[in-house]
C-alpha cells in the first residue's frame, strides 16, 4: 500500500462482503454510520519526552563516525542525553528548567540534520526528527532556535516516536492519542440481514464529516446499489455532505436549541423569538469575496445587538428538520452503536495492541469481516 497506493486489504474486504451481500440479497439503499476514538499503544509523553526520545531514536540509526565533525560541547550533550531518563528529568524539573534544557537540544538537532542531510535524508528516522523539530521549534536567527508556543502546536504533531501516525484529539472529557475508526453498515427492515459495508481508520484529529463521502462510495461498490439515505449523528453534517443528493438523516445536532430561530428566504433573514413569538428582520453585516452574505445582525427584545453566521443558520435549519422527522426513523441509527461495541470489545480500555495506521486499518478489516460472518451464521440459523 505504501509503495504502490493499492490497499489489498480493502479490496479483499470489498470482494468478500460484496459476495455475501449479493448472495443474501442485502439492501444497500440505506446505511448508518458511527465512529469511535481508539488510543494507540503508546504512553502519554510530555513535550520534553517526545523531543528527547525522537532524538535518541535518530542517534541509534546513524553512523557515529560523523560525530567527529561536532564540537566538544555537542558530543558531550549527546552523551548526556543518551544516558538520561527523560521521564525522571520531567518529574524532577520545573517548567522553566525543561524549556531552558530544550533550547540546546534544538540547536543540536539543527546541527545533526545538516550533518546527515546528504546520507540519511530519505531515512524514516531522519524525516521523523525533522518533522518533530518543525512541529516544536522555529528558527530565531542563523544560529538560534526558540520553542513554539503550546497553542501553535497542531493536534497532528507527533505524539510518540513509537507511533508517528497517532494524533491528538480532545473529545469532551476524553483525551485520545491515536486513531478514529468509522463503521458503516446497511439498514434494512426487521427480519433482514444487515452487514458492515465499510470500515475506515484515520488519525484521531479527523472530523467525522470527512468519512461520509468515502463510506457512501464504498457501500455502493460492495452492494452494487446506490445509497439513497444515510443515518448519522450531527457530527457528520457539513454543507458538502448535504449537497450530495442523498437524504442525510441526522439524529442529533450539536448545541442546545437557540432562543432566536433564523429563517432565511431569498437572502432575507427573519429571526423568531421562540419565547415571545416576536419576528425580527435581520440586516447583512459581512459579505464574502463573491458578494454573498456571510453573516447578519439583529437587535433582540432587550435591545442587545446580536450576530448570526451562515453556518449557525444552517445548523438551526437542520435542527428544525430533525425535529420534524418521526421518532421511529431517527431510532434507525441506534443499532450502529452496538456494532461499535462489537468492534472495540476485544480492546482493553479502548486501547489498540498495534502501532501505525496500516496495522490499525488491517485490524479493523479483519474484525469487521468476523462480525459479518457471525451475523450471517446467526441469520441463517434463525431463518432456517
């Protein structure tokens, strides 16, 4: 896959599941999906530990003969770092001491990257060290470096040199360094068989809405039928997903129902106060480069000026649409949560045994093939 861009596991899953769906006449016109965050099999490292351990991993892979080109102070720092336990250093040091200690380490990394650029540039260890430096530091002159502010470090940054693919995501009270697994399955009437048609693993900082397009395409390829309806929670909504021509049934929109409900018709926005029933005409306040209105403002019943964006108007419309759907239709998404439970059941504390995106994806395919097989066996026993 890495060398040729061909996922043989995906093709195998599609072929097997497609044959099952055809033989058992599975209806693929309606699907439901849900995702789960899974932690990688790595420890939670501090910033100092990530930089220190990545540097040590690089030093183990290089030819030390080039060390003679380093200064005496640089060689002494390398020896000190190689004998150091970074976890103990973090435990006994203050924040200022750690920041001060990371500056000479950053200068050493710059020196090593220049020294080995000609011989190891394409090596994984070299590229990993370079990536960590760019994610954690910035140059502050020809021979000076400084640490990036914490808020400037992206969630896609390296969380551990043992698993560079793992990323960070804070989902409410859940803090995960790992991956997001999205499962898609068919939705049929009671008494018919439903199968998992697609499972996709991406980095933890991937938004749920990014899974929809590929999941629909994969399901159509497996079942040989066009997808007409998708059941998902509000995290999957986006303008592009809503414009796909497929009926997107959202079972929950993030955020509480607002007091002021917008209604947009022909670029005219009317606000309804849900408590008093008063209708207020809003005025445009911001336009894009294309001339289209991006936001409006209005004065509420208390005389306060309020602003509302185009995204907020869209979310309000989706919430109203969801409330108008019958409860039995909204409940059709619920069963996918049981599938998520079956997928992650063998894990301990939602933590995978594997490292790396390719291994996570292979595990997910195998697990979903097994779930489908058990469903088929149970279905055959019940119907016969």
